[in-house]
């Protein structure tokens, strides 16, 4: 009999960037060179690193222009990718506005539920990503009660089966406890689901769930074209 396979899991990183003023001081030749370097790195992000998506946030989030979402079974290659990106010509003209990171696996309350990216589900066009933290009182509740509340929450979420949900744990490695990433081809569906979930009883134990950033997934070349600017 073969050994039971461990459930799938991976680290996820969301890097959110804004252009510096120096971005606009580049010549066209410098931007062309920066684009080639940008595309080459994203084409080969590193050993074991999977690029889930590159997103433009221009016109969607006031303080963020670019979101990169990558994941890997181990953390070190993700950090190596971030360091390599920082050293590129494009990276030198970007400032990091947020850096969300966590570890995703199957749910503590429902072992059949886990992040879409961990389960290998293809990404969708729009990404809504934000930090999430429970109140201290949540962890003082009996596990059975927490499980009941989370199952109710999950049942309400299943009213929107087309939305991909991705929750990763950040306990002890970042300020928030979780990072939540929602994906859909229609942003209005995300609006409707989040509004619906406000009625879940578990909402009473929410401590933090902002700021929220919205991104539009495009090819890296199209994202860079958006970033070229004036």
C-alpha cells in the first residue's frame, strides 16, 4: 500500500508596486531595455516559482499600479525572485506599497476546501486582495463553535461558485493573520459575494479586512505597456 500523499500546499506572495517619479525620467530607449528585462524575468521567475498573474491596477487602486502574484512550495525561491526583480531597471523605478505573503493549504475547518491556486485551478481576470485578521476573542471560542461558524460562512460563499477563493496563513511572519485573494472575470460578482458575507455571524469576529486592492490580469507585455505612461 502506498503512503498517503500530503495535502497540497504552497507559499504565496503578492507584491504591490507604485511607480516612482523617476519612472517618467527614463528615455524611450531606457524603457525599451527595461521592458525586455522585465519580460525575461517574468518568463523565468526561478526554480519552482509559478507566476499566478501580473495585474495592472491603474485606475483601480489609487496607491498601486502593478501587482505580481507568485507561489512556490518553498519560500526561498520567492524571495530570490523578489530580490532579482528589485535589481531590474523597472524595479529601481518602483516603490513597494504592500507585500503580502502567507502559506496556503487545506482548511482547518473543512479539509475539502483550499486555495484555488493550490488546487491548480486556472486564474481569472480580476483579483481582489486584502489582509485579514480575527479578533482575539475568536481564538478563545471552542473549536466546534468556530467550525460551525466557518461552515455557515462557507455555505454562503458557495452561492457564488464562479468566484475563486484563496486564503493563506500569515501568522507570525506578517502583521495580518491571513491574506485573502478573490478572483473572478466579473468584479460585480466579487462585490455581491462580499456584501452577502457581511450577513454571516462570523463577521462579528473580524478585526481587520482592509486595505483592499483590485487588479486586472493581463499579459506581462500588456501590463508593461500600461505602465509606460506619459
